[in-house]
């Protein structure tokens, strides 16, 4: 089992629009920050709370979140099919 972090974003009550797995929570937060052009304060809040509500009109999504997972194959969570080391 390998602990990894799943970065997701999308619209509430829908499947995530994007999903990627990372070995560190900070990497997942940076990935989501880059997609949404989050500022430093928002990025820190996302990394700390592992969830951030977004303004759909500003960011194109309602939320971004990071989930901890302990499964054997982290790549199964990635849209790219790769584990982002």
C-alpha cells in the first residue's frame, strides 16, 4: 500500500472534471493552484484544509479538493494514467 494524494476539481454533485495522483499533498495543491491560478493564500489554505470552495465564474469550477488514498495503484486515479512523481 502506498499513501498518495488525489487532486480533484469540478462542480458540486458531479464527478470531478480532473483527477490526478501525487505522492505529496503539497504537489497536489500546487497542481490545483496552477490549473485555477490560485494566489499564495488560497494555495496554502487548500494544502492545509485539503479543500477549497471556488467561484465558478472566476475559476470555472465550484471546488477543488485533495483526498488521501492508500490503494496499491495510484495511477488509477489519474486522468493521464500516470502517477505524478
